[in-house]
C-alpha cells in the first residue's frame, strides 16, 4: 500500500512516518509548498497513491475539497488535534474517507486504511476465498483448506493484489506499482515474473496441482480457482439441506390430532 503524507511539521511528520513504517506502509511526504506544486502539476511526486494522509494543513476540509476537485480518487484520511463533531463532519462532507485524532497508532491506521481499501473493492471482510485458498488482506499468510501457506513479504503483497482483483486481469505494471510504489519497466517487471513463478509452485504444492494464477499473454495475470476447486454456492447448499430436512421430518413425525377447544364454562360444568 502506497500512501502520501501531507504534513508541514518535520517532527510531527517524522512521528507519523515511524508509525507508518511499523505498519509496513510505504509513504512519501510533502509539505504545504509541495502540495501547491503538486496540484499545479509541478510537483516531483504524482498523486497515484492508494491513500493520502493529511496532517496540520490549516483548513483541512478545504484541502480535501481541493484534492477531490482536482480529480484525486485516492482514499483520504485526515488527522486532527482533538475530537470535534462539527470539524469531523465538515471534513467528511468535503470528501474525506476517515478522520483520526492524533497521535495515531500503527495498528489502527493500517486497519482503517485496509477497511477503506476493502470497501473500494466491494469486499466485506479482510478474507478473500478463492476455491480452496483463502487470502487475508491484513498481513496474515493465506490458508489452503485451513492450513497455513507460508509466503515471503513480497509474495504475500503480490497475492493480495491479485486477490483484490479476483477474476480480473492485472497487468505486471500495476502489480509493480502496488508492491514497490514505482512504475514498471522492462527490466524491473521481470521481478514480478519471478515472484509469480514462486507463488505458483507453492500454491501448486499445497493444493495438489491447482493452477490458480493464469497468464493472459500480452495483458498480465488473472487469479481464479480452477474448475475442480470451485466451492459450491453455500447459500444454495444450505437451502437445499433445510428443504431436505423439513421434508424428512414431515415424513417421520407422527400425526397428532388437534386438541378440541372446550369453552371455559363447559369445562367447569364437566368437572362438577
């Protein structure tokens, strides 16, 4: 995950940067002058990051609105000094995705960025199940039939990108940008080929020959379960089981005649 930190204060930027480093979140940092240059098209860094973290920039809501007006679609998380409902509401309405009160903690900022990223892909949890493979987007190793599949940090990062784009073709350039934060080039994107080969071997060994990563020549890679590993529709399966259970119980239960309803008055007369 690549983030851009907008924070004028050097000491504060350093403290935030340490928390991002602890979360293993790659980040670039610019100050207010850098932000102005960036928006004017003269900056040294292009806004192609997954997320933008905005610190003390004065009018935070105006900064967010300006970024959105410039067509920036990255997730925006704003940091404020103290909790204030009106300030938070104004920032969110300007186009921010989340607001946090400083100081930030590494585990929380990563979890919040993961949640924003997950929602942007239409996912409801940090786990993507593809056939017999479950890919976790929160840093845990994937599992095959509940058993852990050990991956290196780079292998996990590449598999996460593929899982987020399940059933879609992903170019090597896009994978390289997501994992390394740099634009791919002919010599550099060969690195992706090497890691894809390693991933295939590990998944093949763990699944008994399942080919989950397909090469789409001239376009990139597609992550999808092979036909014999596709899990059944669990909702349909549960409905079928419930129907079968209801039918079975209806045939086995004895037929009990209804109990006649006797008026209270008649009951008292009968007992005398």
